[in-house]
C-alpha cells in the first residue's frame, strides 16, 4: 500500500501528495492575523475543555455577590460604615456581631477582585506568548509555497519542506479576509483571500472534500 494513503501510520508518510491541484505562493503572516489563527485553531480544544466553565464562573460570581448583598442588607448598613465607624458601649454587641460578617464580606470581595485580576493577567500573558511565538516562528514571518494535492498538502519554505496527509487537516475556516487550515488542532497554515490567483471558493471546496468529516 502507498504509505501516503496509510492514515494510521503517520511516520511512514513518504511525502507523496499525488497530483497537485493548486499551487499558491503565500506571504508572511502579520501578528494580528497570527493571533486570529491561534484562536481559531485552538477553539475546538477550548470547547471540549471549557464547555461548562464560563457558565459555572458566572453562577459562582453571581451567587457570591448575592450572598454579600444579603449580608449587607441584613443589617441595613454599608461595609465602609461598619469597618470604619466609631461605636459606643451600647452598640458594642451589635458591632461585635457585625464585625465578623463584615470581615467575611470584605474577603469575599477581595477574592472576586483577585479572580478578575488573575484572569486578565492570564489574557495578557497569553497575548505576550503569542507575540513571542510569532517573532520566533520562521514560517510566520516568511513567504511559503503551498501545494494542494490529491493525497495531502506540501508546505515549502527556504528552510525546508513539510508534508501532511489530508487526515492531518482538522478544519478550514474563512475569517476576516483569511483562510486558516488547521493541522492536528494545534497549528495552522494561512491563505489571504486577496492573494493573486487564489480562488477561495474553489480551493475551499477542494479542501473540504478531502476532510474526514464535513465542516
């Protein structure tokens, strides 16, 4: 059997992509489009891993806020007034009981603030990592030649050649003037829609016809 047709043995792939149907000279990828490609390519992984997490986060946040508001409304007093207001001996019992509740509410709000800070810090670090990956990626910053054949596709740069069977292609997405070809759901190739000689509809139809499952 031709190794290029053996979908269960990737390491035996001999690089034969069959008859070449399309040949495209693709320019390098700007950072903004690189980030788009990363989001699109990793989207299926996020959906499987975080399908219910956003809903749970929203429910937890609203529940904690509701508990905090109920605690404040129970004594009809604000947290600021409770913590910093001076009291006399007659109100000592009330203040003592409320002090424990106010500390709990204070740490509750502090925990929520810390959660949002950590979340935005994560987003910032992720953007920084993407920029660093783009800067160090030889493929992203240089032109490459993309060939689409019957059995797979070939990507050629001045640094080398990479070949993939169609079984390695997991998705094709057209987004904001770019076509992104996802590979193994972890990397991607790109084609600008305004590339000279690129018929997006025809090429997209050809790639979709080769995918293991419809898009």
